[in-house]
C-alpha cells in the first residue's frame, strides 16, 4: 500500500485534472452579505418566486468533486422547492480550501462551533432566515458523503438551528480529526464507541435538547464509505433521543430496508435506509422526474430527496408499500392536485465490480479529498 507521503504527492499532481462532473445549467443565485466568512465558502440559494414569509429552509451540502449547481441538478431540491414552497441554501466549497471540493469534515478547526466552515454555514443560514422571513423552527440540513459528514457536524455544533437532518453516505461527527483517521473511518476502521460518539455531540455545544431528528441513507454496497458509518450515526444519536433501548421498526420499500426508532410518544426520531446493491452516492428514482443521474447520483429506484422531504413534512407525497410484491413501490403525487409520477420501482441492478482493490482505494481517496 502506498505511504501517506506518496498519496499527498499524487494529490499534488492530480490537481489539474478536469472535474468528474460536466457543467450543468444552474438555477441558483449567489448569496452574499452573510458576514465574516472564516471558512472561505461560497453560497448559493434558490427562493421560489412569491415565496410567502414563514416558509421552511433546506440546507444542502454537496459531495466531493461537486458544485452547488451539480448537487441541485442531481438531487432536484430546487425543483421540489418550486412545488412545495420552501427555500434552499447551497453552501459551496472552494478549491483553495480543498482541491477536490470536499467540505473539510475531518478538520477540527472547520467543524467546531464558532469556527471555520461550520460558522460560515451558520451565518449563511441566519442571513437566509432574516432576508426572506423564513421559519426558524423549520430549518433542515442534508448532504452527501463529505457533505453528509459536514451535515452531521452542523447538527452537532449548531443543533438549535435545525429541526432535522439527513445524512447520505456520511460519517459521524467527531469520528476523525486528521486525514489518516478520515481514511480509516471511511473504511469502517476505528470508529469510536457509542459513549464516545455521543459525548462528541454533547460537548460540541451547550444545547440541552431537544435534538434534531435524523434521516440516514447508505448504499449496502458502498466501498468508499463503509455502511458501518450509518450504524455509528445511529449509535451517536440514539441515546440523545432516548431510543437507545428501543427496537427499530423495520419495513421494506422495494428491495430496500428502512428502520425507524420511535420515542415514547410514537414520533419517529431516527430513520435509516439501507439501499440494496447501491455503491457510493445519493439514491435517485431515475424515472421519477425529480433530479438527474450522474456521478455519485445513482438510480436506485427510490428518491432520497422525496423521502427526506416526507420525513421533514415538506411534502404530502405518499409511497405505497406492498409486502406481497416487495420490488414495487408507488409514488402517486407530491401533493394533492400536483401530479408527480405514478410508477413501479424497478429492482436495482448493482454495477459489476471492476478495477479491483486499486479502484476501491482511489474511490475512497477521492471521497476523502485526497485525490481527484
């Protein structure tokens, strides 16, 4: 295996390579004037025309090699915002901070309260709320991979800002504090114990609770960020929500599995989706009309965007599950009177494993921001 110094050398020589993502038309508008920017991030937003005061806000954090426009194009968040009337904020990493456009989720100075990238994102959120008169009690954060790990950091360091979060192929807050540790955690090695993970969140702010709810998503065949990280996220937050001793209710959505932990009042506090056969990326419903497949935007026959919006009660879309036909799931509409898609969800066919160990290592390094 290559040494860390060799990996860094390869990173330096790779910086001039083109992006994995072709340019896409952007629906987003630059957001300025959000104050001091210690994380040196850019900010973009989408606010539907005529959005009334008191609307919700979704904060969406892209993955490595992606831009804000890429992530919106792939996930379809701004399209859903048009239909369901909410605003979306897209913080964007700069190549000067991370050559692969990864949020620096493993850098202590960027994921501490009142510091670095986390503080920049918090200031963007407060500016959006003030500028557009949004509902402070309905702010949500989601992200993919490094963006998912940064979403976990935002939920831990600024829990008072968020009603809920969704982490896709991400990692627990505080699980790594250096590049070598980040690489190990991505492979599922050395993940902290439950008590230590919980302590990381409790020590990240003075917030006494209640805590944001969580929607977690992970490909069962993810060889870049090990699925064990989703279990570690459940462990990190379950005691905070008082559900550490609760058995999860498990259901099937086509070939995929959803586990839900409810509190004593019967309200869902944590849900965790395992996406059958899927590798590293955000699961999309390729024929459902929301979002667009591409690098790390994978057609799994299920729309994570739509399901997350349902968990957050941003949409009234229904998903009908059939235990007699486990490969089928139907999404009739986004809301009454606004048809979206009526279709059966096909079985996900995993891609063939090519490239061997070398490709697995390179995929992991890209996701960690170590190479392009």
